[in-house]
C-alpha cells in the first residue's frame, strides 16, 4: 500500500536512534529520495546498460 511522503519520513525518522541529529535526519531523507528517484528512472527506462557505460568510459580515456 503506497504511503504519503509524510508517512515515509515519519517511519524513517522513527528507525533512527534517539541521538540522531538534524543533520543525520536530513541525510537519511536525502538518501531515501535519491533511491526513490533511481527506482523511478529504472521503471521509466531512463537507464544506460552497463556495457554502454563501459564503452563510453573507455572511449573517453583515450
């Protein structure tokens, strides 16, 4: 069942230790957001196959 951004943030914060700083919380929220964006890119086909990336990197190394 999909949850709202607020529910997701609450769950994430609840799993952090009580000693977590605001910086820790912001970092965890940022990482979560980036993972979600990456998963969305995969679903939408906005990816480059590994072999293509490797070919591009090797051709730029010359």
